[in-house]
C-alpha cells in the first residue's frame, strides 16, 4: 500500500474514532446525532449542486431508491450505536459494531451478491471472531473466559450488534446504488435521508427541549464531530483514488484500535490491555480478509 494512501486511511480511522468519543460523551446522544448530521449536510450540499452540471451522471430510479433506504439504515446505525454507548464502553461497543459490521457485510456479499470467499479470507474472518471475543475478556483467567458470552447478551452489546447489521446492509445497498450514479448527489441523498429519519424519531419523541439543550451544552463538540465525520469520509475517498479498495477498506478499521485507546485514556475505561489485544486481532483479521479479496 502506498505511504500517502496509508497515512490518509490511518488519519480517517482516527477521526472516525474521535467523533465517536464525542458522541459517547454527549448528554443526549439522539439530539447530538441530529445536530451532528446537520453539519456535513450543510457543508456538502454546495459540492453536490456544483457536481450536477450538464453531461454529468444523474440519479437513476434504482440509485434514488437505494440512496433513501441506505440513508434510513445509516440513521438506524447511528441511533443503535447511541443506545450502545448509553450503558456500554466506547472501547467495547465500537469494536463490536465495526467488527460485526464487516463480518456481516462479507456474509451478505456472499449470500446476496454472489461474491466468493477464499480460504485466506475465511481465516481472516475467523480471526475477527476471536478478536471480538477477546475484547470482552477482562483477563485470561479461567473464570473470565465465560464473561464474553454473557456480555454479548447485554443491552449495549445487542445495540452494537444491531449497529453492525445496519452497517452491513447499507454497504451492500450502496454497492448497488452508487453504480452509474453521480457520486456527489448520491452522498447528499444519503445525508438527507439520514437526517430526515432522525428528525422523525425526534418528532415522535417530542422532546425538542433536549435538542436545544444539547446544542447549548455541546455545540463545539457537535460542530467538531460533524466536521470530522465528513473529513474522515473524504479522506477515504481520496485514498481510494490512489489505492485499491481491498487495501483501503481493511486499513481504515485501525479506528477500532484508536477507539480502545481513546476509551482508556479519556474515559478511564477498564480492561485496556485485553481490548487493545482484541481490537488488534479484529484489525489484523480484516486486513487478512481484505488481502485475500
């Protein structure tokens, strides 16, 4: 992998982990998500309209439908991970959601899109399973080995797994929807559908006082999180222009390791050593699966 592309991808993974740290620290995470989505949508809209010139690709009916469904699923992912952070650690929920999301993406790719999984890729995904297990180990003692099974049944873990499922579903849908479409318009459609879905959830919740309260308390964190999220995404797109997706996708998952380190240093979360080991196994497994692809 080229050095420049590797630096871009590592930076993207770090930025992604940082905005998740800011979400974890929010007072009302649903309200935080609403404001956070507003930032990239406002910033990105001019770029999308500028890219809609004559002769450029437009959104087909298929890409329009895929973009709306994908945006709804991305909103569901954000709300699910917000629930996971309510009672769970950043250093556990983030690796679980990202790791399971990648595993399920491969499973759906094989089952729905007819993609093939090589023996080396299967070994990489098995390593991801082991890594997820180790993330929930407090130690290597005999009694501690049963804890991950119990922890996977907790509300936080179930929400993180739901977030992982949403990641897998919208990745598969995007693979279909982005084909032949104007990429800038498609991304803006994702932002709009994502934002509209969260707006509906907040409307049903009928607590707009919490939305304004979140802005007054964390406006700087909201702007930073929204900006970092967009920058992280654009860094990946730029890296993809210089390197193969088989390298960029797995490498970006270094954010899993960053999430563990951020949780340990800024949130004082426990079992840091085991979670660093587990997240390292997850990233290594995903890299192996990516190399096999």
